[in-house]
C-alpha cells in the first residue's frame, strides 16, 4: 500500500542540519 | 500568506505553459472541494497514512524545547498552524485540486537523482531540494516557486498525479514539507514523500511513484 514516508536522517545529515 | 492565491495561480499557470504540448490550448482548472465534496475520514486515511504521526511529532516538539534562557518556548504562529493541521486529519478532508490539460505532464526519468538533472521535470518537482539557478533551462522553472504547493496546504502536503506522453499508466507521488523533527528517538528531515511501498531500510530507500492505469 502506498504511504507517506520520511527517511531517518543520517549522522552526517544531522550534523549539517541539527 | 497574504498573496498565496496569486502565488499559487501564477506558479501553476506558468508551469503548465512551460509544459504545453502545442497544437491545442493549455487549460488549467482550480477547484475547491468545500465541505460538500470533502473526502470522508475513513477514505482520507488512504492518502494520509504515515503522515499524521510526523505532523504530530512536529506539533509537539517545538513548544517542548526549552529556550536558551531556560523558559518554556512559546507557541509561535507556525507551530500553532502545524498543531491545527495535525488535528485536521481527524476530520473530513477538504482539498484543492489544480489540473492542467494540453500539457506534457512531469516528464523525465523517474529514477534520476543527480545533483542536477537538466530538463527532468519529474526530478525538479519531487527531488530537487537545492536552490535552482534560474535560466539554465525549463527545469529552472521548478525553482523556489514550487514550494507554493505545500505552502498552500494546511497540512503542508500535496499529491501529484501525472500522465506522460506515450505512457498508459499514471504516476502518483506526494511531497510534504514540514520541519526537521524527532519521533521515537529518531531524527527526520523536513521532507517526506507519499510513494510506493518499499521494504528497503531508510538509508537505502529511494522514493518511487505509484503506478496505476
């Protein structure tokens, strides 16, 4: 079934965008 | 928000004009459901599955964060708007639809995901999150203006259905632009997609549209 999904941020992404 | 209707109409019409097939007029139709044609709650969930918990996470997170001076932060206008949005999904879903005719639709390789994909309108609409350099080509028209679509939505989300020349199936995908948020101890980016189901882990996941005849 199609659904909304947000991909968990990687440590590198969190460091860039805390 | 004051000029939202103007921004939305201008952006939608410009995009449709840029995608004109030629040989026939481009037509663009804007329609509001109103309450009379809203989607009943039990059917609306088909289009909201997986989104509501992220709306909730954004809504509860902001006021819970202490300010630098230690005082509890106030609800700001944006947070209040998101909080109201999270409640909207428990009610019949009113909608706004923008349709265009005599256009090519969102053309381009749906699996392309480079830093820049000139001429790929599907990529520009769903995958381009950086700031576009104007004037490069038609894909430049999918610059910052496209954010008017989630902006126009009270739940900051939209679905897009497109049928491209030579294809019998339609493609359906959605995009939500919230804020970065945390849920169950995990950190999530501001954007999420309504996409085909995929068992891949988040780190491997590549959102693809739902195909339907």
